[in-house]
């Protein structure tokens, strides 16, 4: 069978289909912040509150129930038990939240809706924008340290870290003051 194109030429249907497959470009950008370390993809857990402020972040080797639970417990220990958690359709996140709810006897409302998760997805952009041109990290240790700095700078830019009373500091000055 042949197809007749707009310019009047005839093309074999199979050749046309193969040509279209080659032109079809799938987006390599995942919706979640995966970071390439030593040629392997690692998962960056991030928690953002309703105001868009970063609550916590954790780079893990796997995206499983144990890693999700470790991240959730860490975020709860550093802050407080949330009333509601909005997550994606990840089974690991669901299992981790259910196990924390059962072990700690707390009532956390879990919402799974892709439109409610937009605040988190938009906040991922800042991290992706910086890590994507890096083309990966050589070691997990260096990735963890650098992502900590990237997240800290992102928190400073969002105004999460306050200057000492009566002083006005730029983002760079505030970052350097944290290092000293």
C-alpha cells in the first residue's frame, strides 16, 4: 500500500511509519527529580509545604518503601506531623505513609491527585535546571553534598532563611554566612 503525501509524491506506508518513529522524540525529562550518579539514576525526595517552602529533601539510591519511610520520618522529626500529605501515584509513598500512620497512631489525610501536586512539581524545576547541565555526579557522596548546597540556595532565593535583625544581606552573603 502506498500513501499520497501533500506534495503529490507516493510513499510506502511501512517506510513512512518507520520514518515517523525516528522523528518522534520522547521527552527524556522525568517529572520527578532523578539524579544521575555514577551512570545510575538516584531519586531525590523533596517535601514542599502549601506556601511553596521546602520542608526537607533526601537523595536515595532507590525509590522504595524503606526510602520513602526514612524520608517521611526525617521530615516529621525536623518539623511536625502534617495534617495532609499530597503525593503522586507512587506505591512506595503510599505504603510508607500507611506504615507511619499505623506505627505512630497519627491521623494523616493522604491525597493522591496529579493536579494537587503541582506546587511540588513546579518547585522541582529549580533543582532540575541546575543539575541537568551537570550530566551527573561521580559519587553519591558528592551528589548529596552538592544537592544540599543547591537546595540551600533555592531556599535562600525563596526567602525561607531570614537575615539577622537589622541587617540586609544578599543571597550570596547569606549563603557565605551559613558556611562560617
